[in-house]
């Protein structure tokens, strides 16, 4: 993944790879690189989800010492 992509774009690419793998449309010579690309996309999506979850938790949970509204 050379350029910065969005979560949605990564998910679409990952679904395309999974579909090709399920339909056995990936040549054996390309299998390792295809699986590597899928792993990178999965890692990217996980990282994005974890970061977003952390940001949301900071927003909805008051910090220590702050009063709840």
C-alpha cells in the first residue's frame, strides 16, 4: 500500500482479494504476494478501528477530575 487509503477503500480491496481467493482466481505464482497484501490491508483496518475506538472513548468518557455534565 504505497498511497494513503481510507478504511472503506481498504475494506473494498480486502473483499475483492477474499472473493478472488474463494473463487480460486489467484495464480499460485501470485498467491504469496496476494496474501501479503491482504495481511497489510487487515492490519491497516485493525489499526484504523483501534485508533477510532480510542478517540471515541476519549470523547464519551470524562477524564479523571472532570465533572460529568
